[in-house]
C-alpha cells in the first residue's frame, strides 16, 4: 500500500504537541488554514485548494436542502467488481469488501472539488492553537485549544483524531436524525428523531474556563415508530475524559424516569441502530480513546465520498435511498482526495468488539470519511462511510448521511436521512438549560 511522503517537519518528534511559530507560519501559506497541502498533486487529479465554497450559491435559501453547486459534473469513471483491481491502492479495505460482496455496489468517481471551507475565526483560532494546544492524560484530553482545530500539524494519531472530534460543527444546531436498519433483503421501518447540539468549545471567544471541561451538549429524542417514541438521550461530552468522563442520561417513556446511563460509550450499541452501530461509531468516531493505541500512518490519495449533494436532495423519499445491502449508489458521489490515515489497535487487557480500526480523515476538514472495522480475529467486519457536503450558509463541511455496513450479516444502518424534513438549523436558539437532566424530565412528562 503506497503512502504519500510526509514532511519530516511534521513527524520528526512523535511526542511533540505544540508546533513552533515557524511551523505555524506555514498555515495559510503552503498549507491551508487547517493544515492541508495547499497545492494539488503532481498528476493534476487533485487540484489546489482555492478557499472552498465560502458563501451560499445563487438561489439558495435556508429552508432548502442545499442545491448541488456542481450540477454539470459527470462521473469520470465507475468502479465495480469488474475493474476494482485497477484501483486497490485508492480504496479502503472496507470498500474493497463491499465491491466483492455486492455486484450492485459501485463507486462513481467525479472530478475532485476541494469545497471544504470554514469561518475565518476558525482559521485564526486554528493558527493560535497550533502553538498552544497540548495533549494530556496520555492523549485522552486537550488543553490550550479553543474554537479551531487543535493540531493542524499533527504528530501522532491522538492529535489527528482530536482534530476530527473538535472540527467546527456550528455552535448550536438542531436536525432530524432519521435512520434505517434494513434487513438483508431490504425491509425496514424508519426510526425518526430529533437531535440538538450545543458546542461550548466552538462558541466565539470561549475559553477552557468558560466551558468547564465541556466540549458539547447533545440531546436526542426518538419520535417514531410508536414502540420507541419518547425515548430520549442526553450527553455531556468532555474535553478531558479522564478528569471527567462523558456524562449521559436516558429517559424511558414506559418508566417515565430519567436514569444515568454510563454505558453510552465505547462499543455498547447505539440508540435504535439494531446493534449495527456502537456508541463510538456515531459521527464516525466520538468519545474516549483510552482503549486503543493510535498511530498516525501518513497521507494517502484515496477515493472517498465527497460533495454528496445528490443523496442530500430534498425531493428524495426513503424508497429512493434504501437498497438491500447498501444505499442507492446512483445517488452517491466519490472523489479523489488526500486523507490522513490513522490506525487504532486495541490495547492488551481491555475490551472492545473491534480489535483494530483504520480511519481515513479528509485533509481539508479533518472529517473522517471512511473507517475499516476489524473483528476479534483480525478480519474486516464493518465498513463506514460519511457522505459529506459543504453547508455553505455557515460555511462548514460535515456529513449529510452516514452508512455503517456489516459485511458479515449483509445489513447496515444509514443515519442522517432528513430529506423529507426541514434541513439542519445552525441558528437554533439553545442554552445550557436545555441540556440538564431536569430538562429531560420535564420534556418526558409533557
């Protein structure tokens, strides 16, 4: 497997957290403000980054699901079972597994559009963080960082993963979090829900003292089907999970009680996902990292889901998206991008259903785009994909749909399907009072 050359400047000392002023000066020069290579590749198949999409395209208003900014683009080529061997170096192990398993799984490769963009203050704070951010507690916490990416010039796997966890997602957001878990023959009942996020870390001008070790608040409520309706989850996600582990509470409508939920972490099953997604697979990865050893492998040019506006469109129904074994691949868009590769290996003496995971992080945004999950025997088990778009009214790049494919059972969970609902609201009026156990109790008793 061929990896791209990584500058010795970035990886010369795996224990170094802070970057020097000289290194940080590269941000916005030969590197993008978030640390990606500004230039394209030698082959010309990856263009230079020119700032991404920084404002809404013509005709957009916030009641709409984002129109495709590249409607004239056509696939350059399509990868399927018949020709996949030509592209193995640019495909993850999970993608290769999906191609081998399903003749219907195809990867339509479009021209590469480096559309990722974020607010100017995120760029400014990222440059400041580069010389001040530090890992603590063996990599399970971060200090000296606010608002922006903490480690735009990463030295190790922990730092790269923290970049994903702390990438800007808006300060306050409300979205529909509908998901499906089809059987192997494609039968499903949609699970509908609402999510609310309040990110204290991303609040303009916030400091670690202001956040009191809270990264973000998360609330989720299931609204359908009836057997699950009224179930609620509240999470307080922390920056230092050794000092203060994640705090979580659930509300069970049958019992009409709020309970502490210490198991909302690690490899315990995710809410309403039919055991097809663990808690730490949500948003491709979240939560404590202390059960794995994390190694930054390097950079690689890979074919990844990107600019997935077709599957984001507001005129789609569930039947348009859901197929047996995988989503409708005619709606997916893939491009060639440079990604950081991080290998997570389970530590001896601790438990997790995965013995190893490989994460592929977009260099332009630090969003995890692909993940390979291995079972206890070291065999590929699950393949995760995040179909991302630029929410250009903010702007920020984040997933519109997540797919977690189980290569053994032939099933999958696809979440974030909001096509039939209002699009995500990044101007939600939320306060910390909305994210207390008492608020959960009040909502449950209404």
